[in-house]
């Protein structure tokens, strides 16, 4: 019998799993909502372009994959302790 997935989580490019977290994409912005992290921990993850190059949102049996979201625009903690992170696609470096 196949194991049924439940819950929701974010998985970053380096394999970091953030349980009870979720994401939504609209108009070029990826909003990630995190629980159980400090601002310092969230910053260490979402300010590192190598970690956010691929962000996977798993929810139940489904998943959404976002690639290239390497620029953090907003990092804030709400009054209830939930952290909101706004990511956009990073610019390409031209040598």
C-alpha cells in the first residue's frame, strides 16, 4: 500500500526541509511563510542564492517547484511569530 503524504513543507535546493511552511506565487513574487524559525535562521536560508535556486512546495500529494528565485526582497516576522519571505528571480550577472 502506498504511503499517503500529508502536511506541507518547503524544500530548498540544498535539501533543507521546512515543515509546516508554505509558498504562493503571484505576479513575479514568491511568498514563503515559515514557522518554527528565528529571523537569523530564516535569513541564513533565504539570503543564500544557492539555497533558494530551487524551492519546492510539497502539499499533500502535490508539489510546486520554483526555480531561480534567488533575490530576497522582504523578510519579516509577524506578531504571531510566522516569518514571511518575498523572493523574486535574481538578475543574471554579465561579465
